[in-house]
C-alpha cells in the first residue's frame, strides 16, 4: 500500500501586492465623469521601448487611474471606442456627451 505521496492541493496564488483598486462611486456624477475624462486623458498610454506605459506616472499601461476612469465612463454608458477617441483627442476638459442632471 504505497500510493503516491500526497500532493499538496494547489493553492491560489496570494500575491502580497494585490492591485488596490480605487473605489467606484456609488453612482456616477457629472464630476466623476469630468474627473474620469481627465484621468484617462492624462494617464494616456505611451509607447516605450519596454512596452506601453502610462504617460503620467510611467507605470505599465493601463495604470490604476486609467482603469478607474475607463470604468467610470463605461458605467456612464460610453462605448469603449468613444473612450479611445477621448484619449486620442487628449482634451482633459472634453465633455463626453451632453449631460445635464436635473435639467
Ligand atoms: Zn497613470
């Protein structure tokens, strides 16, 4: 009765450095949208010899703020092509779509 040695069950990798996410707002306000536009524009991708990095903080693109901004804009109903267009335009004050709360 010499079976194979018991193998330790595969454990999910618990990396100490888990990407801490910026909390999402409970609902997306106009200010969130403006901030998100600024985030994706300022934290735009930049092609570097080692790959694509954030233009602002040089971390691998997409950095946390870019991801956050994109998520907010997605929540706001923006298709990702439109977000790409915003990033490409590079205008941090762009208004992604006419939106007037309570008007
Ligand atoms: Zn960044």
